[in-house]
């Protein structure tokens, strides 16, 4: 084993141990625990290691579960804008558990950011993730889009009319995707409208603009 590979193996072992410590820590996880973890295991190093080093299923589950808990803290949430590139890169991972983590964090960043250009980019990433071969990844993307569109009628309007970049991608998916993807688009739009009267009205008046899956 070369020195570089040995160093990566040691870093992975350290990361798994630190992650296991987070998971064993009494809930809820506080900021001081999150800060200590991320100071010892910087996100750049973590995602770099996960993308370049082969982990077994248990190791990956442990690391991703710990990252989820750490990033849910107030301190972790404050770092999400700086972690967007890592989350986006995670969507390209061959590991479905890492892609699922990427979707979760992109969805959380979508909720907290006020940057409209970033919002549009994140929505497009999530619409694309609806096509993921893993239903867990696609489900995370669907939940994130529903949560955002339910609270933001303009975002819902963009999705259902195709007037936003993500909406155009979504309606293309509804027209050209598989039957499962058609159903997912329909379920997404229906769920996003359910608890918002403005969205309900937009859905009623969408007609043929909402794609073949929504004309059924």
C-alpha cells in the first residue's frame, strides 16, 4: 500500500470513529459537538475522502448519519452555504447513500437561502435528482421540492407553468420521462398545493401547461 493510500485509510478510520462518537452522543446534538466534529473533520476533507476512497456500506452509513445530525444543528446549518459545492458533488457519487445526503442538504439550503439565483440552481439540481435510479434519492429530492414550493407560491408557479428553469425541466420530465417519473411529478405538484390555497388555485388553472402527467 502506497503512503497516500495509507494516509487516506487512516483518515477514513478517524472519520468513522468521530462519526460513531456523534451518533452515540445523547440527543439532541448541540453546537459545541458539531463544531468540534467539523473542526477535526472539515467538510472539504470529508467529501473529498468519500469521493476518492472506497468505503464499505457500514462506514458510509455511519459517516452520512453523523453528518446529517451535525449539519442539522444551528452551527452546521450556518455552514450550508459554504457546503453547497460539496453537496452538489455528492449527487454525482456512485454511492446512493451519499447522493441521498447531497439531496437532503441541498433541500435544506433551498429553504434558508434568499439568493434567488441560487434557489433556481438548487431547484434544478433537485428536479434532476428526481430521475435518480435509487428511489430513496429521488424521494429526498421530491420532499425537498415539495417543502419549498408549498411555502413559496412563486416557486410553485414556476414549476407548474414551466416559467422557471427548474419548472421547464420538470415539465420535460413529465412529458418525456417514465411512467414512474410521471407519477412522481404529479404527486409532487399535488402535495405542494395541498396546504396552500394559492397553490391550489394555480394547480386548478394550470390545464395542459403542467405536462402529460398532470392531465391524467
